């Protein structure tokens, strides 16, 4: 069963829209100096959540044999067609292409803990993000809305280059 509430101690204590902010997640704490604009998702559930919030990721992984952005999401968000078409493939959710992720210069990298060695992947992504003054918070797909939007704020517009 998927939890529907924010786990105790996770998210941010800041009001929506307030930056800088600290976000507590399953791999530690991430400092967000400003509202993220360029977001990469490592797990397909994060793409669902971001699009629901009106934000199109700049990069995404896909499940085995699945479309980068599943057709049901393309159908659900027709006004985002152009931005969805520009989402960059960053590999599989179990083995993302770290170089491609780095080339996108993300403000934020989102992933979940399911089906992978999340601690090791987090360390790899954090090492890539750190030189860009960015860190990669980890939130499960079901909690991404609470972790990033509700507790950490965002906009309701798609990412821009």
C-alpha cells in the first residue's frame, strides 16, 4: 500500500514559495537556494507527479520497454506537448546515464528508493550535482508532491531552458 502522507521529519518546514529552503529526504538534507526550474526525474512516478503540478522535467528515465513519457501522460497534458517532446532520455531508472544528466545542468534531481540501490545512486548523482552547486534529493514517487511541491514549493509552469 502506498503511503498518502508525508513521513515524519521529511519535506521542508518553509512555507510554499519560500527560498532558500532545506528539504529533508530519505538520503539526508538538500539545500535549495532558489525554486528549481530544470528538473530531472530518475523514476517514472516523478514524471507523473511533476506533470500533475504543471512542471515538465528536462530529463527522465523510462521503465523497461516503456515510452520516455507514457502515452497516458501525453494524452492527459496536451497543452504540454512541445515541452514533453523536448524531454531528454537519461537512460533506465535502474541505470541512469549520469553524463547525460550532468549535461542537462539540472537544478534538482528526483528519484525514489524502489527497485535500486538508492544510497549508491544518490551518492553518484550527488557527486555529479555538487560541482554545479546542486544536490539530488530522494523522494518516493508517492511522496514527491509533498516533498517538493506542498512542503518545498514550486511553480505551475513548465521548465524552461
